[in-house]
C-alpha cells in the first residue's frame, strides 16, 4: 500500500496524456484510483477532481464537466492537494 506522500506525488505528476491525447486518468487502474482515494482519504467527488487534474483540465473545464461551481473545484483541490 502506498503512503500519503507517494499518493500525492503520483496525482500531482499529471504530465501524462499530452500529445496523443490519451486520458491521464486512464493510465491508472480503477483499483489504483481507489487506493489513492483511500490513502488520501478523499471523498468520491474529490477523487473525481483528482482525476480531472490528472487529465490536465482547468478548474473551469472541470467545473463544467462535473456541473459544479469553479469555487467548488478549487475547494476540493485545496483539500486534496494541500
């Protein structure tokens, strides 16, 4: 099982998916995302935000995709990554 620091580092490294436009989040298995969520004690919605960050989406684009206010995305990001 990965520790909190390793999980945060993995999610923050979101440089995947550039060029071929492959989803960065798709590079991690469902089980891997579940483990990241458990390690960082993220809610399901916060995990959705982490996946969007990994896909290199902006706060505005992610807010539109999840149908929430950009401020909500910002709050989730602060909780997950700080």
